[in-house]
């Protein structure tokens, strides 16, 4: 059970750390979504809501707001299989700025991840008990 508590607290720390960071590099954003940086740059051109800050060298610095837009685009295009135009229409017509289905799915995925971590810890504890 201690292992489970450690995993849960590690997940909470990772979530807290990710929410306190102000800017993310394009590499960090690409890694979050397991995509190439070129796809992030392409989506930046296609979706005006993605507006990373650029320094003098031209390096992109994405805010949490940019990442939320990218998360919605990723969900619509990669997970729901929409075209870019379809995703643009959904984002454009979403006047309140919040897609309820997206938020529910995001919450369910986080819950699923926590349940799988719990299962893994319980399986590990059971196999350790069986060995003794």
C-alpha cells in the first residue's frame, strides 16, 4: 500500500509542477502529445488560437493556454478522427471557450490512469505476498 501512496503522490506532484510552469518549449509540448515538433508548428499555422511567444532567436515558448488549445486539437484530430477543417469549425463555434465533452474525456482519462496505477500496485503487492 505504501507503493500506491507513493505513486499517487508522484502523480500529484507531476500535475502540480506542470501547472506551475509558465512556458514550455516546443520539444516539451511535442513530448506531451507524443508527436513531432513539425506537427506542433503546422498546427500553430492552422489554428490562430495557438500563439506561442517567440524570443529573439525565434524559439517558441508555449503557455498553458496554448497547450489547452493544442490538447483540444489533438483530441479532435487524432482521437476523434476529424479533419483540420472540422476541428477548426468545432473550435470556432465553441463560443463559451469550453468543450464539455472534451473536459469529461480528459477527466475520465486521468481517472483511468489512476485506476491502472492502483491495479498495478495491488498486483505488485499480491505477487510479493505470494512469494512469502
